[in-house]
């Protein structure tokens, strides 16, 4: 899909779903990473992440366009256009637009097992749980300034 096709698609969705014209620019922004699209308050333009079209298809793209058009039309009318506003949530339901876009397959984070390190003071026996390792030759107990020793490493899934 080219920029001109995207512009035409956004204009069509705006007139069909909202009954109002879209009179600004819609474009693909290849630098977007964590979002499907964005509405720019200053210029009233809409930017779309092309990866969502390539990886999740046209249905997801249509949802993103509707979502951004909700921001667009509400902002121009002087109504609540932010995600937290009731007017925004109501308009999303009316035009069947998603509140959040789907997650890209290459952005899904693989869960790794968490490790917790257990340290103990040799003087006062106070125990410390840490996610990161401590340099025991450099750091001491915060209570009595005694020497710390690593007791064990617990792995959780």
C-alpha cells in the first residue's frame, strides 16, 4: 500500500464511519515502534505504523485508522479526545474501533525465569533479597556494617 492509497482509505473511512471529512494528511511512519498509529495535535495529521499492515493485515489497519480518527474528530470538535475521556470511549464503541491495537509478532517478549539472589550479613544475620548481584567486597550491611555473603540463588518461573 502506498501513501496515496492510505490517504484515500482514511478519507473513505472518515466519511463512512464518522460522516465527517478528513481534511489533513495520513501517512506511514516507519520510525513508529511500539504503537499502531498516532494523531498529531499540532498538525492534525495521522501517522500509521506500516508494520501492522504487513504483519497483522488490513483488518488491524482499519481498526487503527478508526482509532486515530476518533482522536482527530473529537479534538477538532473540542471534546475529550484522550484515552481516559468518556467521549472518546463512547465514540470508539459507536464506530467499532479498538481501544488498543494488537501486538506485533516480532515484539512479543519471551518470558524468562526470574532469579532472586539471597545475601546474609555475617554479623547480625539480616537477610537481603536482590534481583541483581551485589559486589560483596565493596558493599556491607546497612544495619551493622558487617560483611555480606551470598547464601543462595532462587530461580522462579
